[in-house]
C-alpha cells in the first residue's frame, strides 16, 4: 500500500492565473510529497501584472470547511497565505488554538501576503492589527519580505530591526530579500531566538508570480514530514530557486515558477 503523505492544512486565496495562491500551494507541497488540504479564504481578480480585487470568503464558510476537515483528518502542518479579511484571520486563529489542544507542536507557517507583487495593498490597518494580536503568537515561522516585515513590526525602512522585533521564543522569521533590489544577490535571513542564519542567492532576471507562496509552501510541506525548521528553510530556498530558474511566461507580466 502507498504510504500516506503528510497533510498540510492550507488557508490561501485563489489566484486565477495559477501562479500564486492556492495553486502554488498545492503544486509546491506535491513537489515534496505532501498533501495539500486547501481552504480558500478569498477569491482574487488578477493577471500576471497585478491584483485588482480581493473578494473575501465569509468567515463562516472558512470555519465550516476547516472544522469538517479536521474532524476527519489530522494535519501535520498548517500553511497560511493571503487571508483577505479580519473575519478570516480570527477564524483561522481560533481553529489553530483548537487544533493545538491535541497537537501542541503542530508547525504553523504564515506567508504574510500584505501586498501583491504589482504593488496593490492587500491588507488594511485593522487586518494588520488582527494578524499581530491573534495570529503571530500562534505561528512557528513567518516568511515576510522586507516591506512586509516593516509593516508587521510598524518600523519604517529597517527590515533587520523589524525582523528582530517580530522574533520571539516560539516564532522564527525568514526575512526574504527578493524585494530589496539594492543588493546584487538575494539576501535571505532566518531569525530565531537562538541564532541568525543567512543565505545569498543569485538574483534571477525577470519577475515571478507566486515565488513567496512557493517558498512558504515548500517549507510547510517539508516540515510536515518532520524536517527541522532550519533544514526545511534551507532546502525550500534551494528548490524555489530551481522552480524560478525553470519558470515560464503565460502572459505579458511576471513569470510562473515551474513546480511540476
Ligand atoms: N496569494 C494570492 C492569492 C495572491 O493573489 C498573491 C499575489 O499577489 C500572493 C499570494 C502572493 O504572491 P507572491 O508569492 O508572488 O508574493
């Protein structure tokens, strides 16, 4: 009999280009032999240039779908991407608290999607407050880019200070450097309460749709197998680079990572 792959309960938005959001999560997690259980938090209108609208799914629907799943299926990790509303954030936080009663060490990986690659703001101040107060204390790892780290920490133009402020005994921060074009190479740093680790990756030509989702979902998929956080972060970066190096265009904007 085929062994059961570990399950990643995944809260994410639907991106109809298939580059980011839930499709990125499903394909990235499959790449590392994990099974994605997708719960959609929002429906987006976008092309390969930008996001134009986000239509949140009601908190009741998110809660019903997720509670139905976890009555039957025990996840080995949780991955969160675009939340899209205060309601969704509250529901996801409550669910994690409930699941953790039986599984206190369940890894929770959150890619805080606060803005689209094309620049559209995807989070209100109220949503940010909810994320800070309800969700961050429950996360194992967050994967903000430099802009997202500064917004989450409420610190202007100092991503290092922002990441340090966000890091706690239980929360690690992978600060990604793709958006910081002042450096020749992409500088990613993992902050945990005990250490700081850094990587430098070649800066590839072009822009990519769903690179952050790919990275965070690969980490979640690997941690669902029981891989330690630092090792999963290292492997996931390397596999994301492979997906980006083999990316393909489907429109006139950002390229789609090759994850299949
Ligand atoms: N999730 C959804 C649903 C999106 O539409 C987007 C794109 O803007 C993202 C996540 C983030 O994509 P990226 O990984 O390119 O930051």
